[in-house]
């Protein structure tokens, strides 16, 4: 169920403010294709947090439910570098959070597990799992994936698992003498962690999904197709059609998006806003190359180039994803991809080769949007973007009409927001502050529901 903004406000007995950023935006120039905050967007001005962690609108509250360095139930300490995260409904109305840690081999405090539960003993990245009760008290915390590297984002699946993505393509062949970031195994893969796991899983790289600088994934629940972003300035937008739904380990087809009649389209600048274009998909043959060349194969075939693809989420038949430094002024873009199905109610994983791509948001002004990274559809129907730029960091809301507003501010230290998510149908937001490593729950008073 999607809760409208009006319903959310009614539950709290309040009213939305007219404008969040209007006073400062009126004084800014409006470049071509920019969105500014006008009209009735957002929930009001952000209130200074007396604890100096998270500024929120009137009527919203938060709680810190985990932080780096805590002793976990498995005896290990919580690693730092909190990044992407997924939320799942657990038994007894508990919430299960699976959280990425973007750590390299040289990190001081990383994931820890034993034996076969470690993919590469040199590497410190992976995931931890948290379980919270209906009152948002943490009841369990443990390592769930160990020995991977730079687990940046990822995404939840409809079959109740988290796909954790490595944003690095190191191999033992690239090792240098005395380099703390040397590895024992190749990296640049996705790894799957069931939400139901109670201990560290045995890591299995999902090779058929490609070896490249993965950022995030989102699954179309109608088909089981997995869409993937790539954090490169010349990255591609991919989809993976599994041979069998709900089992990514047995292979499938990897493909890259191309804009119809515009081979090798450059999308980071000069692209029109709010004008859908038709797209097609190109096969990627060498999904596990020795070097980081997957995108080069796609480019040679005419795939469209995106500037640092980052977060992605699925909502109501559409895939929304960000490009961190896309735009005529390289401060960020939000894209919408809509797959075309001849029979949406009976769609299978063998999707049509067509679809439409639309550039939704490109303010071309870092004072409005500054390096969007993780993205999520809020319970009230707006997209929420986690900034990862310079200076102050905000969570930016985007209404269906393209209005932007500030939903939250990092009052602690200016570090990036990450991992924003909700349980399907829930109204409690969960999010991370990357450093020093905090996981928070955010809710509207009188409307709390996991």
C-alpha cells in the first residue's frame, strides 16, 4: 500500500509546509532543464536536532539502532563504512536489515567470519544483519557476508534476499608488493544474502551477472529481471535475465541498454529532460573478463553511456536510478526506465527487447541536488535521494511532479547518507550515515508502523 502525503499528514494531525527551499532558490539562476522547489512540496522546514545527528521536519522522529564498533551477537564488532541496506519483514512483525560495509583489504576493522564463510581472507567488506522488534529495539546483530571488498550498494529481491554489490575489480594479478589492498581472489561480483540467514553465509560470486564496478541492483517483480548500475564515468546500464526466477546462481543473460537509433549515446550532458526515448538491449558475451572490460564490449556494440550510475529502485512498473555526476553541470541526474511488456499480468523473465528511458531530474545546480547516490520510493509516493557531495548532506525528496525538497540533513559531520529503505508496505524509514557508521530509524509521530 502506498500512503499518500495527505494521509501521512492526517495521521499526524499536521499540514505540509508551502515551500522548503523557496526563499534560497528564488535567488538562483534556473539553467535549462532545472527543477526548483515551488508549490506545496515537502513537510516543512528542518528542525535543528538537539543531539546534533539528524535534522528532520516537524513531527518526524528518529532513533539510532546500531553504530560501528558495537559488540555483536556473534562476538565480532560492527564494521564501519555503512552503505547500502535492505529491509525485510521478519517473524512476529520484526524487521530484518541487511547492511553493506564498503571496506577494502587495508581497513582496520572489517567483517569477520570463519572457514568457508569467508570469500577472500584479505578482504574486509561484506554485510551485517540487524533484527529490530516492532518498537525499534535491536534484538540481534551479526556478520552475514565476509571477505568481499567495497560492498557499496545492492538491492533487495522479491524472494527475501539482499544482493550485495562489489564496487571494485581487483584481481591477484594486479597485486603490488607490500600493497595493503592486495587480494587473493578476483573481485567485482554480486553476492546474495538471504534475509533469513542467522549466521555468515558461504559466499558465492554470481559470475553470470558480470564482473565490473557494480553499484546497485533492483528486481522487476513481474519478471524476475535484475537491473544493474555501474559506477564508472563511462558506465553502462545493465539487465540480467536469470535462467530461473529466484535463483541467480544458475546463470542467465547479461545485456546492456542502448537508445534506439542513437548508438553509443552520451547521456551525461545535453540530454532533454522529461522526454522519453525508446531503447533496446544488447547482449554481453564476456561477462567475466580477465580485465575490467565488460562496459567496453557494450560500448563497441552501441550501448548508452551513463556517468557514474549509482542507486536504483523499482516502483509500480518503473526502475528509477541516479547518476551521481551526470548533468550539464555535473551535480546529478535521476532517470526512469519503463520496461515494455505485451502482457504485464503474465510477464515472464524473457522480456521484450524494448522499453523507454526518461531523464526525470537534472537541476544542474549543486545547491538543489548534490551528487545523488542511494535512492528509494518513500511510503508517501516521493523518491528520496541520499546526497554524496561536498559540504552539507541532505536527503532530497522528489515529488511525482519533479519538485525537490529537503527531507533530512546530516547534522553530525557532513558524511554521506546511504542505505535508505523501508519494509514493503511499512512507514518507518531506515537509513545509514556512512561515517562514523550509524543506522537510524525515522518515523512520523502517530504514524509509526514497521
